[in-house]
């Protein structure tokens, strides 16, 4: 049975490129978001070096030591125009990472699109590394941008990377539950099977967005997805039900928890609320 989540709208900025024909990557340096060259002499030195020794590893070294983003983009695009040169998944990885870490989402999206279309050996692995790198550095918008381009290009993000992204969205300081639901829908599009951790994150996002019944439905269908609830699952459920005044249902869930021999953390505040304690004693 297919999972049906409510229609989610992701911020327009993630999909603007769908509505416009993709401009040539060589023109990316013209965008106003990237500042003008700060040191043309450094740019010329790097270009002169590459004219004689253009190779993927040399290009990567130049990109790594070029602080000015506009220079890095121009050098990358210059290399793209050389007939004897072909980019690799590693050269794309470096330019996307460099732009993403600087918060240049629009620019890095264009390179992700080109990277997906070029289909260099190792592209999928490079995309996965990008997602992990962006998540580790709290660049969630950039990680989601890579994910969207992967799905559109027919590449698949492994479940471990999906879980890392979902954890960051539902467990970080700036929790973004709607984006977590969007990521889960992208996971379903890619036909990636969830783990119990995936579904725990999903339920947490659903409960946080007041979709209690849908969250409970996901819990009931966990076994259909090859997952068994763990202690964390029950804690998420009980906490959400108590906070929404559904104490009787919370008590039933807690009883199920004991039946499968999961032990709750009794120090958690929501387990000590008077109404809940009275309901448990009376059952």
C-alpha cells in the first residue's frame, strides 16, 4: 500500500530552475551573487599554470587554493571549454562543495545539474559525499539541493545519508519539520526502503506539524515496511499523545511497549504528568 502524505510545498527557491531553460555554465560567473574578481593577477597565474598542465588533479589543487569564488568558477568554466579536457566527478565535487559552503545555492545547483547530465564515473558516490559534507557542516539547504538533483538525474542516495539528513532536520537547533517531510517524499520517489530510524524521524515530523493521526498510521504500518518499533519509537509516540491530551491512547501505546520488552526512560518528564500516572495506575 502506497504511503500517502499530505501535499507538501517546498520553498520556490529549490525549484526555480525547473521553469527556466538552463543557461550555459560558462555564464554562471555573470550572476550578481558572485562578487567581481579581487585579484586578477592570481587568476592569470593559475590560468597560465593550467594551460601547460591541465589535468583533473591540477584543476582540483587550483580550486582548493583559490579563495575568490568568481575566480574559481571562471577557472572551472575555462577548463570546461578545453577540447582536450574532460571533467571528473571529483572536479565537479570540488566546485559544488566550494560554492555550497559559501551559501551559493543557485550557482551550485547549476553545477549539480551539469554533473548529473555528464554522468562521469563515480558521480553517484560524489553526490553522496556532498550530502554528507553539507549535513556535517549544517548546510541543510545545500544538502537538499543535491538530493533533488540526484533524484532528477536518476541517482540514488543511500538510506544512511537520508537518515543523516532527516536527523539534522528533526533534531537540530533550527528544527525544520516541513523540510523533513519533503525529504521523506523524495526518498519514496527514489524507492529507498526506510529503517526504523527513518520512520522515527518521519513520525516526529508529523507530530510536530499536528498530523497526529497520520503519525499513528505510520506506526501501525511499520511492520509492512520491514521495521520493528524500538524504544525511541514508543517514546516519540507517547510524548506526542500526552502533549495533545490523548492520555488514554498514550497508555495503550505504553502497554504495547512493555509487551515487546522495550523499557522507557522513566526520567522523561512527560511520563510523570499526573493525568498519565493516574491512567496507568487505573489500567
